[in-house]
């Protein structure tokens, strides 16, 4: 079954999340590092207290899987740190299974009227390097996602630094009215095992009214909405997702949905729609994707592509008649000059908006499969691929 990404209805943009009303329970709790696993204390405090403070001086260990779903009216001030225990075997056997892409998560976070605020200083450290290294030894290993925002309603996650996620950073699942903003997300592997594939910001099966803004990311998968429709017979709903003002550097993908005010720097696929995501092109041809993609807006997209896909600055690829109402406005993303003149290409997409004229249907591209069948390395920049995936 072809996997698909990106589904959006953007006409109404709502961000319903707002500050939690005065709490029903009034306890104020302050957490301190115990020197050993702090997960039980974190869970207890999040559930029992209205105000939770992790002071600047504290570094709490998420030593066992952390289930903080079903919270009610809690305001968490994470000024110190939460650090994931770098124990590959433990997380392999104990992370929460996520009924989505056969994945798992170390931390489930959700509930009603919940604020998680790093106040510009709090850090969540995923200790990713240990997991990246383990993946070199065993490529079938699936490290856990750092956080699953799960069954949330009116949840705010803000002003946080997130470092070295073992895999994706925040996966949004079955949540609504979620506001994620002012996150500074960085991951860097000093090995090449997992690369940027491992690390992604937000993604969303059954996610509605999600507002994401002011992200700064380096070395990530980018912001995605999708991998929808991959479980046969399971319905995924993603609606009213709004992503604004995002800087993404050194990423595999830049934007994959709605998206305004993006600065791209050295991203492999800065602007992408692909309704047959990560599926063999021949399989896609034989079994066109059923995923319908409509009402997607890319507005104010600037910056650079890495050259990984040759001279492609933007690629919109759909099965026939599956993508409608795709708007691109104010787009200037350039591939390295070594790769030849930048092209914006589309396959079965009727592009609208003031950048439409820049998108040539099945534009000739450089790199494997394109005008230039060979990978070329010029001035240290490797221009490869360049083929339009179908
Ligand atoms: C929290 O993490 C940041 C960034 O890694 C670090 O600078 C800071 O010292 C850490 N704080 C504590 C209390 O460990
Ligand atoms: C997480 O905790 C909630 C509240 O105790 C519980 O209802 C739920 O089953 C737990 N989830 C998992 C996956 O253990
Ligand atoms: C997650 O699923 C795997 C494979 O189905 C299973 O072996 C493992 O025990 C499950 N983990 C948990 C924590 O339930
Ligand atoms: C590699 O990881 C997979 C998934 O966790 C596991 O089933 C398998 O036994 C591991 N292989 C080795 C050689 O450790
Ligand atoms: C956009 O996000 C950046 C962080 O990457 C932030 O510094 C800046 O203030 C934001 N701009 C607006 C208009 O909110
Ligand atoms: C961003 O990531 C690149 C590649 O991993 C690294 O060389 C660079 O130092 C990072 N930049 C910042 C500001 O973190
Ligand atoms: C999404 O919600 C629908 C309807 O509530 C449900 O049937 C489906 O199982 C959910 N999908 C996922 C991936 O949780
Ligand atoms: C796009 O950006 C490049 C590099 O900043 C600039 O040279 C070029 O003139 C811009 N093109 C348009 C159409 O704005
Ligand atoms: C270009 O490089 C990619 C990645 O290294 C490789 O998979 C592909 O086979 C190369 N193509 C040619 C024509 O050499």
C-alpha cells in the first residue's frame, strides 16, 4: 500500500489553545533531581499539582518510560533539564508502542489545559548520540521518539530547547487545539548512522487545530504532516494545521504542508509535496496513491536547497488528479549554482499562486535520471538525484 503524506484543510485557521483557566487543584510543587530515575516523581507531580517547577539548577533523569497523559489543568515551568537515560536496550524493550509506523515513544504527554513552558532556558536532552551509534551496529533498531503529544486538548508547549532526540522530536497524535511555539531544536550526530531521517519535529495522525510557530531547527527531518493513510483501514484526520515562521537548516525536508514564512538553509527537499512518500516509484506507478491532498499553501519560502536532489528547488509530486488547490506564493529557494539553474518541478499538480509560473511540469533536471545522468561534484557540492520521483 502506497504511503502518503500531507493532507490539509487550511481555510479556517484556528489556534484555540489558550492559557489554562485557574486551576482546580492549587498545589505548587518543585521537583529536584534524585540522582536516579526521576520519571515516577515527574509523573506524580504533573498529575497532582497545579503548578510544577523544575528549577534552573535541576537536571532530572527520564530513566523509565514516562506516561503523563490525561493531565488536567497543570502549568509546568521547566527551567532546568529533563534528560533521557541513554539505555538503548531499556528503551527498545520498554518504550510505549505507538500504533503508527511501528514506532515507539519514551514519553507520552497530554491532557486538557496543559502548559509546558521552558521559559527560554529549559532543555530536554534526548541523549541521541548513543542511539545513533547503536543504529550503526544494528540498522533495524528503532530508537524511541522523544515525546508523543497524545490525546491532548488545549495544550501548549513553548520556549523550550530540545537537543539530540533519539528519533523524532515531537510526534502529535490524536490531539486537538495544540500550540507549539518558540522551540529551538538541534540534533547533530558525530557519526553518520541515522542522519537527519531520525529527527523530526511534528507529525500528525488524527491531529486537528495544530498551530506551530517560531521554530528554529538544525539537522532535522523538517516539519512534516503526514505518513498518513499508511495503516490500511485506519482513518487519519489532519485538519487546520498552521505552521508559521520556521527556520530549518541542514534538513532532509523543509516544509511539507502549510507553511508560511520559512527560511530554508541547505535543506535536501525544501518544498515538497509527495503523495507517495518513501515508496518505490514503480510501486507508486502500479498502485497510485489514494491520498488526496488539497488546500495546501506555501507562502514566503526563501533560502537554499542542498543539491542532494540536483537542481531541484521545489518538487510537487502527485498521482493523477489527487492534488488540488495547491498554492505557492513568494517562493525563492535556490539550489547550488554548481547544480545548474534551479528548477521547480511538478508532476500532476496544477499549481496556483504568484509562483505558479516557476513550476514547470516535469521540468528537466540535472543529476541521475535527468539531463545529466551522472552525479557531479563541483566545488565540493555533490549534485545527485535530480530525478523526479513518481
Ligand atoms: C541543562 O542543559 C543545558 C544545555 O545542555 C546546559 O547548559 C545546562 O548546564 C544544563 N543544566 C543542568 C542543571 O544540568
Ligand atoms: C497512561 O496513564 C493513564 C492514566 O493513568 C492510563 O489511563 C493509560 O492507560 C496509560 N497509558 C499507557 C500506554 O500506559
Ligand atoms: C511493543 O511491541 C513489541 C512488538 O509487538 C513487543 O515485543 C513489546 O513488548 C511491546 N512493548 C511494550 C512496552 O509493550
Ligand atoms: C537488531 O535490532 C532488532 C530490533 O530491536 C532486534 O530484533 C535484533 O535482535 C537486533 N539484532 C542484533 C544482532 O542485535
Ligand atoms: C520567528 O522565529 C524566530 C526564532 O527562530 C524568532 O526569533 C522571531 O522573533 C520570530 N518572528 C516573529 C515575527 O515572531
Ligand atoms: C548546524 O548543524 C551543522 C551540521 O550538523 C553544524 O555544522 C553547525 O555547527 C550547526 N549550527 C548551529 C548554529 O548549531
Ligand atoms: C483517527 O480517528 C478515527 C475516528 O475517531 C479513528 O477511527 C482512527 O482509528 C484514528 N486513527 C488513528 C491513527 O488513531
Ligand atoms: C532569489 O534569491 C537569489 C539569492 O538571494 C537572488 O539572487 C535572486 O535575484 C532572487 N530571485 C528573485 C526572483 O527574487
Ligand atoms: C549518485 O549517488 C547516489 C547516492 O550516493 C547513488 O545512489 C546513485 O547510484 C549515484 N548515481 C550515479 C548515476 O552514479
